[in-house]
C-alpha cells in the first residue's frame, strides 16, 4: 500500500461486514487510524453482536494497522456523539467520517407497516444525521478553513432511481443526497467536504433481494467484480487530503467502474408574460416537456 491516508483518523459506521468492512480495511491499510463502528444487527436491524466489528479490528491489527471497536447505535442521538467522541479521545482528532450503516425492511408501499418505514428511515437518515451533527460541531469549533475534513455518506441506486419494493429505503437514501448537498454548502468554511457514494456490490443486503429480481437482471451473481472491496477505493479517494476540490457530489462505485452523477438541474422550461392561462400552461408543458421525457438513443427516458 502507498500510505495515502497516513495519520488520518477515520470513523466508518456499519463496518462489521460488507462494504463498511472493506472500507475500514482499506483506510487502515493506507495508514488511517479507524474507529470500526457496528452494532452487529441482522439485515432487518434486529439483534446485536459485537464480534463482526471485533473481527475487522483484529484483521486490521494483524496487518499492522490501527483500529478500535465501537458498538454504539448510530440511530441513537447520544450514541452518535459517543462515536465521534471515541475517535477524538482515542486518537486525538477526527478527519474522516464515513456513514455506511443501514438496514432493510423491503415491502411494496401498499403493504408497508409504519414500523417498517420508521425503522429504515431511523437508521439511514437519522443515523447519518446523528454522526454528522457531532462531527460537524467538532470541526466548527476548530475553525480551520484550510483543514481536510471529510464527510462521506452512502446513498443508493434504489433511492436515485426509485426501487419499487423499497419505498422506505429509497426515501431515506435519496434524503441522504439532499442532506449531503446541504452539508457541502454549509461546512466548506470549516474545511469540510461532503460527498455521497452510491455503491453496487454483493452483500448481505443484496442477498436478501427476492430471486425474481435477480432473474430479471437487476442484480448479477456475486463474483469478484461484485466484491465490496471494489467500492472502497472511491471512498479512500474522497477521504484523502487530495480531494479538496470535490464536494457536494454523488459518486457511483460499482464493480470496476467509478462514476460521477450529475447534480439535478432544470432541463426544459416554459414561461408566460403574465399570470398563466390554464390551457396555455397545459399546452406548453406537453409541447416542451413530453419530448424531453421520451426515450432517446442513449436509453434515457
């Protein structure tokens, strides 16, 4: 390894398995000191087991890196503070916060229960808020505009494109995008960049997706290209001191490809010289917007 993150103190939530574990191992291999946070729950958020996070820490230490376990619940406000405080108390500072922790409770919207909605939004949206809240407060106190502080949140193609069987997860993950944009706009003066990663990898969460969706080609079989390890390099780049120029962006990391999403922008507009005549508004909207939404040669619709 090249030591590109030498001496940088990082927190990775949801780091006991899957993508989070891959990220924690790579950051440590590149010289970062890592707080490995994981409550050790099942995919649906039930139970608790500290051993997955401990195994990742053991792996990091065996490879010559530095890491500690944190088993706090990201979805609890005070626990969010405790996670940030552990990094500062253990290593004397915090440079990088990576929010990977998440759960799934998939169901079509017309069958979803209130608890299934609340549980997923609580872990993804509130959990991301909790850690960012206390990390940003710490960095604000430092008031160092030339620092290289990093927030790296995790969104999903399910949110960006609207997975039909995951309305709770899609809402939370797309909410994280808007939240990340807000952080980028508010924290730059304190030397903080904020970006999001939309990953694609074979994990416990993708393994829980019904077989019919796999057969439909929405998910490929787990293989080397689908390894969570392929997501980690994009995170390592954003965590580095050299990524100051990149903030308020969403990157896709899937297989052997890293992509950059566009920031939403108006693609067509119609105007009136005064208050709208309703029929004129109807006619203009259909005339100018409908062609923009028709499939084109690139497959966009």
